[in-house]
C-alpha cells in the first residue's frame, strides 16, 4: 500500500512539474517579445528604447539558461509570487485568489446539482431497464449534451431575467447570481453522471451479493438501498472529479457571458489583453487543481472498490 501511494505521489508531482513547465513557456511560444510587452504596458507611445529592452531583460534574468529561469519562476510561484499584471500593475495572486473562490463556488454548486439529479435519474432508469421510463430518461439526458452553453445562457437570461425579472442577468452579487450559470453548466455533467450511475446500478443488480441478499429474504427496496446504490456510486466518484477539474477551466464561456469575475474570465482577459503573468497564474492554478483532483479521485476509487483495493494491498 505504501509503495502504491508513493508511486501515485511521484506521478502527481511529475505531472504538476510538467504542466508548470508548459505554462512557464507561454511567453516564449506566444507572438511578440515579452520584454517589449512589459515596457509597452508601462509607457505611452509605440517607440521603445532598445537600451531599456536590454536593461529589463537583464533585470528579469532573461539572458540566463532556460532551466535557470524556470527554476527561479517555480521558486517564486511556490512562495506565492505570481508576478505583477502587465495591465493593472497589481500582484497576480491578488486577482487569482478571489477569482478562484468564485469559480470554486460555481463548480461545487454545479456538481452538487448534477450529482443529485443524476442519482435520481440514473437509479430510476436502471430499476426500469428497457422500459419506456428508462428510454425516456436516456433520451432526455443525452439531449443535454447537444445544447450549447452559448445558446442556452442568453435564452435563460431572456426568460428569467428580462421577462420574469426573477434572477440577475450578469455580475456576482449574491447566491441568486449563481442560479443561471449553474443551470447552464450542470446540463452536460448531469448527462454523463446519469449514464454512469445507471451502468453502475445495473452491474450491482447483476452481482452475486445482491442475489444472495434477495435469497435471504431481504426486500427489493432494502437491497437497492443497502447494496445496489452504494456499489453503483463507485463510477460517480471518478466522474465528479474529472468534471470538477474540467469545469474549473472550462467555465470560460459561461463566466464571460454572465460577467462573472471567476477563473475562466480571468484567463480570457489575460489572453485578450496579452497579460502573460495573469494568464500564467490562472492556468497554473487550474492545472494544479485538475491534476490533484483527478489523482485524488483515482485513489478514492481504488480504496472504495474491493477488487482494486486487493491488488494494491
């Protein structure tokens, strides 16, 4: 078990380091000289003094080998220093932390809603396998995938904000501001979660321990509650973590359309404004969260599954 945890931890560290190096290379693979972008953000006009370019390059250590620059950047990052924004001249960490809190709130609410709805739909569909109700649930949840966020978001705003005046159309001013974004983001994970729960419940229903429980006289409802549903939820643990990681960085469209100052919008504005430190800070935080969450979900899934747990014991 200790060896298994050590391997997973080493893989986690390696993945984070590899991802951070890719983020570090952003200024080198994007068009334009990063030094000139910094100077242009500080002074007015288009004429840049070449001596200022050389002086700033030396100050930032850009003449050092690439691996030296990366280790220095990684050290600053580990201490919480993500640099200064080109546009606002404020520490990037002061922009990332509030944005991360907002996005985490939206993502957690989205996954709670999706998990609750999919649990109800998935179990219902599995218990009615092959019947009209099962086919109807599958058809509706599969249709969720085909609804694009950029269409659904303005439609919800039109109905609930403009016509009914029930919910705010944009901004982040309280719990009501999360309702429409969560509704938009929850459709796709609900579809995948419902399918995962349905398949997990069906496999559990066909297992030997369920048959043994029924043979001992346990009622169908008790068997489903005590044996089927807990075992059927195993696939949901990995799915939730994967979607958690994906929604952290994949909420760009929704956050921009609803003017929510979260991580998605921060990354979008960093790219649009060529604000490399902001883009780097936002991306590296999202990637680190994504790697950590998927690894944690893999470990949880391993320990919850008796067959997999026995292979690493």
